């Protein structure tokens, strides 16, 4: 599948802000599951050109506003070609130590209920079977309900109330996997949803877990299955806060408002597009 994405993030400051610095992780990487055909990130209409690879293997950039500003508009857009790899990720930029993703965080702390959920998913057939069972179990146990949680909701709280959004389902999966001594990490990206209009998409989240001999494997508990060709992977972290595509600091004298706009559409394959152009 060829997918085109435009993701706009707009910060408006009631009074001009100074010292605005943004850490950006908005540059997807090519892998066995996706090929980035073209991608551009701009901040206030200026392209971001200097990117480094961070400790997680993701592209990262730092942008500083030139003086005082009353708004910051960050736009990332481009085209990605995807294939269904049954969730198995083989990045082109090298390996990251799996044990790094056994670290607990406030959002993914393990309580008795999460440990119990993990034990229900444990399979005698090994970690891979356990992870597949866990993905389906989280999907069944936590109802997707918009507005039922916040960015501060923990995995334990989401499981207790049995509702949440993709962030919460990913957090519960990650915490439960770590309870089984399986490294797991949070992934931010996009999902081409055929049931939504192109202009009504949001960033998406899922999890990846490490299986010895196979590597990192994605599990989308929101859908109850491994990522498919509609998924575009952006970046990862220990949890949602750690994997945030944009993090910033500033000195603002008034209120700050934040808005997002995500547009995702599928494109015809290149050979089909070229044929239509010629006709």
C-alpha cells in the first residue's frame, strides 16, 4: 500500500513566547515493513534538515525559534510504501538492546491485576504464543472509548476501568509483557483506517515485543492483531511520554493552545499512477 500523510501540530501563545525549543521525532525510517518515498518536516515553514539517530534508532532533530513567536506550526508530510510483514520488524539502522525496554515507568507500572492478566496469557508454547494471546486478551478486556482517559492515565488505571484508547491498550500490553519478562516498547505511528474519511485521522499507537530469534514484533491491541500494511511506524519509547513525537520547552506569559490535524490517504501503486498519467 502507498500511503500519503500530512500531520500538522499548531501551538498558539496568548502572549509571545521566548526560548522555544522543540525536540522532534517526526521522521519515519525505512524498514522491511515500510519504504519512505519522500518526507519533509517544517517548523514555521522552514524545513528541518539536520537529523540524528537517537539511542532508540529513531531520527531526531532539535528546532529553536528565532526570537519571540506567537505561534509554532510543525508540519510533517510525505509518502510511505508499506507491506504486511506479520508484525516482524527488521530496521535498516541496526539493533537496539532489548533489555533497555524492561525498564518500568510510572505509566507502565505492574500491579496485581496486570500480573494476573499476563499469567492468563502465558502459553506453554513459548513467548510468541503468549504475546499473541496477550494482544487478544487486552483487546477483549479494554473497550476502546474516546475521552475515557487522559495522557496521565496509567496502565493499571485503564485496566481497572476496562476502557481507554490506543495509548492505554498499548500501555497495558507493555506492562503485562514485561511482567512475563519479555522486553516491550511503545510505538507511535499512523494507521490508514478505511472506515474514516481521509481528513479525520489521528496518530496511532501500538506496542512491539522482543522474541529471541525473531526480533521485534508489533502487536496492535486496539485491533487485536499484528500491524498490517495500513500501519506506518514513526518512533518508539518506554511509554507514550517517552515516545512523544514532539516535546518542547518555552517561556510563555499567557495561555498556550494546542491543535492537531492529521490527514491520511491511500494512493494507487506507482505503476497504476503512471498508467493513468499516460492515458
